[in-house]
């Protein structure tokens, strides 16, 4: 009976030794993984739109094409794009890239006044029947760049 008890103790000790070695091996392999400090989470904040202050100013080329649109926003923006389309039409990506918009005065100090140039030849007038009727769309962001897909 003593031999059996000794055999069980040795078996238990061997099992414990194998488990300890396996645990140390597992720790050694996971201890070498590195994850940089970072932030992750879910949050919310209010996103407000821009308003155009007053009326946009339009400048025409002598041939009747649109040369420039000047708009003043109610808040500073980092980037702005415009689209001029037929009344009640939805702008497509190509409508947004026709004009190059820059801050009036270069933006230093910050300004809310933007010039959007179509250049020469400019944008042809949009005709709906016998009437020129179009809608001006503006996309602006405070940080980063406007991207239209």
C-alpha cells in the first residue's frame, strides 16, 4: 500500500511539474507580444451645418459663362466645394469638381469668405426651358478635406 501511495504522489507531482512548465512556456510566448498604447471607444457630439451669410456673389465671363462664385459662411471652414446644377437636380460627383475654391485673402487670419473659380472658359449657364434656373450646393468641413463620391 505504501508503494501505491508513493506512486500516486509521484504521478501528482509529475502532473504538477508538467503543468508549471507548460504555464511558463505559455507566459514566455505571450510576454513577447507588444500592443501600443491607444484609445478606442464610442462617443457622440453635435454636428452642425454651415449657413451662407447673405447672398452669393456671381461673376460672369463676357461670353456668358460663369467665372466665379463668392460665398461667405457663418463659421470658419478648412475646405469648401460647390456644385451648380439644374433646379431640383441632385449633383453628381463631376458637378463638385468643376470649380476651385480658395479662402478669400488666403485664409490668414481665418476668414469665412470663399472664392470658387470656374476660370475661362467658365461654366455654361444652366437652361431649363427658356429660363436659367439652377441650385447652388455647398459642401464644407471644419477639419480635413471635402470628399465627394
